[in-house]
């Protein structure tokens, strides 16, 4: 599908609920579309998929990964990973 026809959407749900029941949000506003474009570009430039990043973190960190966001840090693409464990949230940076 060509990018102009692609629908940008996000799944989100509570990380503390007994069962994850995400809702779907379709991005229609310019800030969301711009941020999504940047994140998709960073993922395309990286070597790891979201699943691989989550698996890497789960091997080295206790808790549950509930957010992975592609960002730029020190001029390099990385993934900001949030992990919930025993009521605390840990923020980790992982290479893409």
C-alpha cells in the first residue's frame, strides 16, 4: 500500500489490567502523523524489530515491557523501553 493511503493507528491498553484489552486509535491529526512518520523511519533504519527489542529486554530485565518507542538520542536511533516491575517503571534505551 502506498504511504498516502495507509491508515496510521495505535493499539493501547492498561499495563496493569489482568487481561490486556487494547483499544485502537486512528491518527488523523498532524502531530500524531508526524511522530508516526519519524518512528517508522527510525524502525526502517534499524536492524531490530520491536519483537526482537522486547525479547532482548525481557532476557536481561525482570518485569513486563509495556512500551517501546523509537527515538533519537545522541544522533543515533534507539528504542526507549518502559518496563513495569513490582509497581515501579524502569526506562531503558536499546539500540535499533
